[in-house]
C-alpha cells in the first residue's frame, strides 16, 4: 500500500478544526476527536524530541559536522533575516531566488610553507668564494655582478624525540701506584645524564600533543634510545620547579585581566576515583563526584593571552574564584565569558557576566531539521551579528569603536529577533515544551548576558576562545586517558598551561621550558621577568 501523504499543521489550524467540529459533532464524538488530535500533537512532539536525541547520539558516535550557516541551512540564499516567519510551523526549506546552488568559495591558503616559518632554525650563510661583488660577469664578461637577495633552501632532517650520545673517555692507569687518569668531557657536554632539553621535549610531547609516556617508551625503544615511562615521569617532575614559579606568576597576571573566559571538560584522576569508591563502599556520601579540567583564558592588554588549566573536583566557577583572589582591590570587576551552566558561577566573586551566544545558536541548530523556517530566521540574524564583528576585526577597530559599530548595525536586528521570539509564545505559535520552544526560551532567559556586547566595550560574542583551548585538554584525555595521582594532574596542568600560553603568544614552548630550567634560580626569585612574552630579554642579559 502507498503510504499517506505527510501533512504539517500548526496548533492554530488544529484549534480551528476543533472549533468547527464542536458544533457539528455530538458531544461524545467531539471528545473522542479532541482526544485523538491531542494524542497526535503529543506523539509528534515526542518524536521530534526523540529524533533530536538520536541526532545527538549520532554526532557522539561519528562526530558533529561543522555548524557553519552554509551547512546548517542547506540553501543559505533563501529567506532574509529582515523577514521573520509568521508562524513556527515546520515547512520545507525553499531554494534561492534563482533556484541555483551557491557558487563555491575559492580555495585559499594552500601552497608550500615559506622559509620564514622556520624562524628558530639555524641559518647557514653560504658564500661564493670564486665570485665577489664588482667582479666581471663570467657569462657575458662585460657586466659586473652585484649582491641580490639570497636564494633560500630549507633542508629538513629526521631524528628521535630524544637522542643520545655515548662518550667513551680514555682512562690511563699507573703500573706502580695504580692511580687512574680519565679524560675530561668535551666542552659543552652537560654533566647530568639528561639534558634540560629532555624535560622540555617530554613535556611538549605529553602535555602539548597528548602522547602517553608508554607510547613514547615504545618509540624510543625502536630507535635504540631506550627510555622507560617511569624515567620520563621522573625527568618532568624533577624539572617542574621553574615552570611552577612561572605558572603561579601567570595566575597573578591573569587575575588582573579585564576579560576572562572559562569552561569545563571532564577528566579522570585514578586516586580520586579510588577514594570515591572507598567512601561509597563504606556507606558514606562523597563530598564531590565530578572530576573536571577547568580552562581559564585571561585576555590581558596588548592582546596577550594567558591559559590556565586546573584538574580536580572543583568546577570552573570555583577555580576562577581562586584566580580572582589575587586581583588588586582597586580594579573594577572583570568581564566573565562562559556558557550558562550554574557551575561557572559557583565561586564567590564579582564579575560582569557575559554568556556565549554560540551556545544559544547551537540549540537552534539542533532542531533546524524539524523547524526550518523559524530556525532559519534566528540563524540569519546571528549571521549578521557575526559578520559585523568580523568587519570590526578586519578593520582593527578599538573596543569603543567596535561597540559603536554593533550598536549601529547589530542592535536593530537583535531587537527584532527578541520581539519575534516573545511573540511566538504570547501568540501561542510555539509549544513552550517543544524542542524549538526550549531553544527560544534559552535565548530569552539569558538575553541580557548574551547581548552584553551591545552595552560594554570589549565584551566578546562567544566563548570559542576557551573552547579551542579546552580541545588541548580533550586531546590529552583521549590519548593518555587519565592521571594516576593529584600530583600528576598538578604537573600536567602546569606544563599544559605554559605550553598553550606560549602558543597563543607566538612563542616556541620548547625553548621557553628549557630556559626556565637552565635559569631556575633566577626564575624562582623573579618569575615576573620570565614569562613567555619577556623571557628573551632576560636571556639576552644573561648572555
């Protein structure tokens, strides 16, 4: 049998049918019809929510596609943000004005890596001994040659992460008194077995790239430079004194920042899990269940960014409160950007709350397949806002100029969006408990914090900066899976914070960690002079 034609109907249309049927049907049959239609609406809403849940589960298994407007709205040319839909009925997405697909964007950014990217590599100047400036041209014999820009060739070689050199020192022994004489080590060879560069490389591989110690042990063994995982841990733990001093100074610097981003991701510490299991077996309730890695990104003046990681039972709100405890009393409260979870505001601290508009947009994206017309309107309006913000970045506007630009170009579309969302509930065009209703209620509930960028200079649109930083902790969790003890988590947080702060500041983290170890005594006494953006000055003075 051929299946029935699928028909979409709004709640208003169903109410109109019931109003007509009430006068034409006997009371008993009318009650039956009313119950059938009510059951139909309930089942359809439940199926829509179930489909959304299945969609989320599919994303967990196979990964979520990008949430760009061109992917979310299959046909971005249809509709305009200035034309809100009259009702929230689910209607198929329409084509663009001419019925043609959008033209593909040109590819950019491909090609070879330029020699200037190898900025920390040694440079060898090669001269031409048989030809000097002013000499006759060997080809035409009449002209004279002169200096021109050199031809640059990059030569890349492979080597183990940790290489070893075996020194065999000659020994001489006296036949009469049995005294022995051993040759001295060559100049520049370090006396300890493991050079400071070993701890820097191990920390960069483990906490910067998520490579477990046991996996590196296998790699080193296959290259005939054996290094057990226990030895690797001893090397990085022993070298943490200088990095810990720099990490504590970064906390103090971050506390003075006018803008801080924060968020959480799950983590595992085996010792904490064992304590929780022990308490539960004894019939006691653990004081804390969750284990998280909190990521805090402080945006300092001159576009300097400080990344801080904290792993343990505390959520991002409590960790942010610990950081702000170092804030100077005379400073105004900072702006805090995060999502709307209550755990981000659990600490006792005063901030200007700014919430992530991308989280609100994501709730709309999740139901766009079932409510394409209203979701399209919301996404189009937010796309205009992001386009205005991109214009401010391209023009390098100051925070005050960016504020004026958003007030002139983003305020009106957002006000219209707010009125439209309010009308959906007041005119009963959207069921409050439906998937679309929940998404719109989220936007309305947090509207003031989501649109802080219209009232405060420098307020960001979203928390994507912190989300990108937390991907580093997620990469470490996926590869290394867990920390064994709280001390291991503390060491990991220190190294991970310094490595990713260096990356955001455009500094080589390997060279920076090595400098902290070589000059550890000076770092312990003057840590403020050994931060990623000023440590090279101290190296120059030491040289």
